[in-house]
C-alpha cells in the first residue's frame, strides 16, 4: 500500500472520529454542547500535533526511538510550578483562578528553563547529545523530588485542587487558552516545517549531515528549543501526557516505512488526532467517565515502552 493511500485512510479515520465525537448524542443541543465539543476537539488536535511533532524531531536528534522530550524534565518542571503556586499562594490565588495567568506562567517557566538548560550545556563546546539527556533526567528527578516535598507540606484542601493538574484533562479546557496555544503551535509548526529536508539528512548521523552542508549543532539547538516550546504549550494547555508521543511516533515509523520526516510527522499528527478524539469519545460514552484518557494513554504507553525496550535489547543481542 502506498504512503498516500495510508495517509488518506488515516485522514478518513480522523474525520470519522471528529464527527462521531462532535455529533454523537447531540440531541439538538447546538447552542451549548456543540461549541464546547468543538473547542475540546480543537484542543485535542492541537495537543496531539504538538506532542507528535516534538517527539519525532526529538527522536531524530537523539537517534533513539524510545526517548521523548519528557526525559528533559519539562513535565516535572510543570508539576513543580503548579505545586509552588498552590504552596506559596494558595488555591484562591489569581494564578489559579485566572487560567490565562496560570497558562502563561507555566509556559514561560518551561521555555526559560529550556533556554537556560540548552545554553549552559552547549556553551562550552560540542557536548554529546547523551550528556544532555543524562543531565535532563537528573534535573527531572530532582524537580520531581522537590515537588513531592512541597506536596507533603501543602494544605490538604489545596492539594485536592492541585490534583486536577496532575493528569491531562480535556473536559474543562478554556477556549481562550485554546486559541492562544493554537497561535503558538501553528507558528512553531510553520517554522519547523521549513527544516524537514534538513531533518532527513540529520537522521543519517552528525558527520554525514555536516559533510552534506547541514549546520548540525545549530539545528540541534533550534529543534530542541522548538520541541520544548511545543511540549510546554501542550502540557500547560491540558496537562502532562507522558507516553503519548512515544506511541504515535513509533506507530508512524512502522506504518509508513519511510525516511521522509514530512510523511512521518504528518502521519503521527493524524494518528494523534485519531487516538485523542477517539479515545476521549470512548472515555465519555463507553467508560462513562470511570477513567481518564491520560490514564489509558499512560498505561498503554508504558506497556508499549517495555515492548520497545525488549525489542531493542533483542536487536542488540
């Protein structure tokens, strides 16, 4: 089957998932339910596109298909920011009540963290990318420990409110935040799309890419920052989804069997829309909200991650 045919099939599934979610059991409630469902579909689509794109780019940079941008500690930083807001200012703070302030503060903290992180590590020369990953994992573990420490000391009532930030949720998405996040994601996606051909060359390795005229080190820094911005925006919009990018990126690799990033990224973005919109429909109409979409994704993603680890170990053996 040609990749174009596969892409059309995925697009058809995405359209069916969106139509099913938007119009199933609408019962003529066009004034209240329809706008809310459309906003949720838009939020899920933007989140899926941001996570899929950043994961594929990150895996190309690291030359490793079992890594995601979350290993850099951005998810842990998001939770620490939210915990510190509740710990120091309380659940009635303007940074909690006003969703825009909370969103902007979380995105700003994660982007500044990423910029400082990359600038410091790339400042003294050309360090291996795995050194960057190692430091990122250590920082993420440290931030997670600090977050746990504050959560133990926090007021129990504030902690109950904080729990809503610990898991990704599409049920109470702020429409203003969706449009703001959409603008940032679209700008970042347009900028990143210009480098698709360079990413194809980058996947051949550092030495080969440099010999073919690709400014490898500068491109790595730009793509890492771009991935961090996308992950920051998507995480601040709906919450952390740890393994979702890992699932859609690797499924896209296996489904399309090509080296072209334009195909792989487009395919993973469409897959993410099918997974999020279709999965949320199942959560609402089959599981009757007995569970959340992030729990299902993290469970499936965790199992899939173990499978990939076992597969890589067998290949190495």
